C-alpha cells in the first residue's frame, strides 16, 4: 500500500535514515505551534506577547505567517503554501530553512507528536 499522509495506517515504521531521502512529507502537514515556538523563531518577543495575544494574532495574520489561532489550546496554525508545503520548507532542496529554530512539533515528530507515534509518512524523492 502506498504511503498516504492523510492515512496514518499507511505510514511506515520510523527510522532516522528515512529523512535523508524523503521529500519532507511531514512538512506538508498542518503545523501548529505554541507561543514559545514563535519566540524561538524570532517572530515575536515576550514583551509583545505580554501586551496581548490578540494584537500578535492580527499582526501575524496580516504578515501571512499564521492562518488561525485557537485560544482554548494556545495553538497557532502556520500558513502553508498553495501546494501544502510549510512556509519554511525550501521547495528545491525539500529542507527546512529554519531547522535550528524549528517548532517543537517538528522536533518531536513522529516519535510523540504524531497521529501515529513511531510511524512516518515518508515518501522517497525518487517515488514522487
Ligand atoms: S518548520 Fe521546518 S521542520 Fe517544521 S514543518 Fe516547517 S519546514 Fe518542516
């Protein structure tokens, strides 16, 4: 069965070597981040957050960085590109452009923060 990122039952058992040849499938899935991720990404500051999340949300939406914010979970949904790629995924290399600053969800995928922990929607570049 081919891997389908929307069908976790089709995902393969994760091993780090998969990332070397993958097109970055995980970076084509919705990316929800917390305020501390935005601070690490240098998209805001603690002072701006303290001044009010509402203003921050509206600035980040205007700048096209986030699509939405859910106050009940404190999660910001990053904007994706028209093809579904994460804002920070380089379309040619298929590598993250902010790797050292990447959000926690990216650091913990797929071991813990995943629809199917321990499994991955890896698609090799040659199979694309
Ligand atoms: S921030 Fe980087 S690692 Fe996370 S989804 Fe975007 S491109 Fe991928």
